[in-house]
C-alpha cells in the first residue's frame, strides 16, 4: 500500500499534464503562430518564433473593419441576451406562480424547443426570416436566437422560481402587492444567480453563432466576427500568420470572459444536465 | 384560458367597500390591474408564445409542407412532387454518407471521448486547487467558437504549414495534406471533435461525481476495497444516469455539427466529410433547393424526436429502477 499510493500519484500527474498539454497545444500554436514569419510557420509550429513579427497583430488591430465586426456581434449578442432574459423570465414567472387553465399545456408547448437544436431547423428559419423581410438585418439574427433560447431558459428559470419561498409571495399579496411588483421587486432580485446563468449561456451562444448569420446576413457592414474571420481566411488563405493573429485576437475575449464567468457557465451546463 | 387567482383573492375581504356592487367600475379595474393574475398573464405570456411560435414552431411545421414541393424559393411553392424529395434524399449516396458520418461521431464519442472524459473527471474530482486549474484547462477548448477551433486545426493539418508539416520536417518526410485525402479527412475531423467537446463531458461527469456520496466510498475503503474496485462497483454504477445523459448530448451534438466542418473541410474531399446539417446547408440553402432542403430538414426533425423519445423512455426506466 505504501508503495502503490505514490506510484498512482506520479502516473496521475503525468497523465494530467499530458492531457492539459494536448488541450493547450493547438491554442499555443495559434497564439505563437501569429508572431511568426511564413518560413517559421512551415518548420517550427510549436517553438518560439525565430524573429518576432508583430505586424500581423497590429494590422488587424488598426483595421476599422475588425472593430466593426466585433461591434456587430456585440450588438446582436446584447439584444439577444436582453430579450432572452426578459421574455423567458416573464413566461417562467407566470408558469411558476400563477394558476390558470391550460398551464400545463402551455408549459409543455414552450419546452418543445428542447427537442430540436437550432442547427437542424436552419432552413425553415431561413425561409421564415426571409418572408418577414428580415434578411440582412440584425433582427433576422436576434429574434430567431431568442426564440431558440426560450425553451431551455424557461425550464431553468421556472425551476428556480418555484423553489423560492412561497411565504414571501403570500405575504406580498396580502399586503396588496400586485403580481407585476412581485415579479420586479421580489422574484427577479432573488433570482440573480440563475438570471446570470441564462444571460451568460445566451451571450456565449450568440457571440459564437456562425450558421444563422451565415444564412441571413449578406452585407459586409453587418458581418458578425465569425463571418468576418471566414472571409478573412478566404482572402489570406495561405498567409497563416495573419489568420492566426486574427484567430488569437478573437480568442482573447472568449477566454477572459470564460475565466470571469466560469461559475455561471458550468452552472448552466450542469443545471441543464439535471433538467434534461 | 381562464384565470383564477392563486392563494390570494383579488377582491379581498379586508376592503369590503371595493367588493360591493356600489363601487364604481374603474377603481375596481385599476385594482385588478395591480393585483390580479389576468393582466400579468396577458402581459407576460404572449411575448414568449409569439416569438416561439413564429420562429420555432411555425417554420418547422412549414417545412413539413414545403418538403412536398419542388421549390427554388421564389414565389409560392406550386410544383407538388409528392414524396419524390424524400426518395431522392434516401437514394443520395452523399446524404447517406453524411448520416453515416454523424453516427461515426456518436460512435467515437461513446467509444473514445466519453471514456477519456470520465477517466480525467475521476482524476480531478476532488476540489483541490491543482484540480480546479486542470478542470479549467480541460474546459477551454469547449468555450472557444467552433469556427476558431476549425481554423486552428486547419492550420495544424496543413501540409505546408503547421504541426503536420513541422513533424514531417523533423523526419524529412513529405507532409501529407490530411484534409484533402478522402478517408483521412474524416478521421482528422473526428480528432478535432474529440478535442473540442471533451471538456463538456468532463464538466458533466464532475457534476455527476459530486452526487456520489463520499461516505459510501470511505466505508468501502475501510472494508478493504481497492481503488479500481471502488471505481468499478460503486462510482461508475452511481454515475450511470450522467453517462447516459452525456451520450444523449453526443447524439444531439452530432446532429448539430456544422461550424467545425466548414472551416476544416467544407464537406470535401469528394463530399466525404459532410454532416447532416452541412449537407442541408450545402445542398438545400446554398443552391436554393428549398423544397428538397425542407424534406431533409424534416428527416432531421424526425431523428431528433426519436432520439428525445428514446432518451426519455430510457431515463424514466432508470428512475423507476432506482
């Protein structure tokens, strides 16, 4: 026994470091690749650059186009989050706290969206967006994103709302507090953690969404960054230094955000796991 | 939809002056607006119902209809073709291959990704500081956008640049263009899928592991059970629901796979690396064959519904067994 424990510990550390290395290696190669010359990229993917080239990064950072695309994505993400949180918390509130005929039916209807992920419905959604004349607008991306976020958000929020102490609502109603006020003054403030989780999940989903903008947005000036990065790669296909610099610059906010909101991201995932 | 008041009556006994018929109509309405459930219902439910119906349910139902037309998307669909879109889809070798690729992703996930994720999860399950760091690292690939991951790996696989080129350079070999070789391209894609989503399964397993009580493990250890016996006979059986859930997410994820494929291969070489969604995009939307695409989308929906129903059955049975 004395001998086996340290042996396991060594092997455990070895494997963990190996796995962590494999996770980080491609990311490292991308970050460092942005600083490399073309020759370096051919023969030296993993080591430090022989000479540091900052032009790849700088030329992207000074391009207004880069910031415009980030701005477009930020605008879309902001309104997606806002509407997802607002609309789903209102629906979840009525489903959690009010009694009315057909409630179970409506709750079931609103969770139908859990059955099919957005990607499978992209073609019908494209037709719908087009028929509404929303092609090539921000709203053609925002509204379908909100719609496809609803089911999951409502399930999460409703579960949380139902756990809030009942006495609070009864007392508030007794005192003549209306449902609107209860929603605004009691339910929402008490539900900050779950609201943050819903907001973070919809933010990440919107920020990274590629398929929906791909089919709905045509104008360069409305491009979200995933569209922009694909266009950029098409332009500079073999100039990997530039492409990797672009890739790295878009990774930085994602990783920074993840480190800041890690708790909510993991909470959202595992809450989803429990609710199915 | 009939509204009833829950625990509190809107016409409250504390204020008899309002309950009587003598009170004017408007003040009463004002009071209902403030306290009754009706206005809240009318204000709170319709936005969700409207957005959900318009952008989720309606389009899906429409695709059932459009699937029976030969329709290029201009004007109303008029050319009714019965089931021929479905026949064409079933007979298309590219679509069959795409479906096969989706199943391949599920198989690799179940056979390689989930076991590795489970193994790593059990190694970092104690909330020690070093473990928290490892967890954060393992999760990083998952939070990156698929597009970004696809581009990074395209670089790594590039025969002139990147990792493959570098390694071949060390040995003096001529580097292959992995993503351009039929057969190899799909394998290369599967590596990326495993790399990208392993952190997701890991996070699920860590959450699942926390539900296994440490008392049981401790008592087994006191009884002399080995580490492997504890894992095999206590931890894994208790984590079965999470493992099933993880498998379910693999299936669901496989049928959404798109963003990784486009930057890596775009479905090439020879359309050998399409998934169902990238097939739908390439042959339905890009070529504006919306009738045909609707038929393919309908098949995807049916697959999703079947998966969901199977999963619910499975889980329900699990719950009853416990």
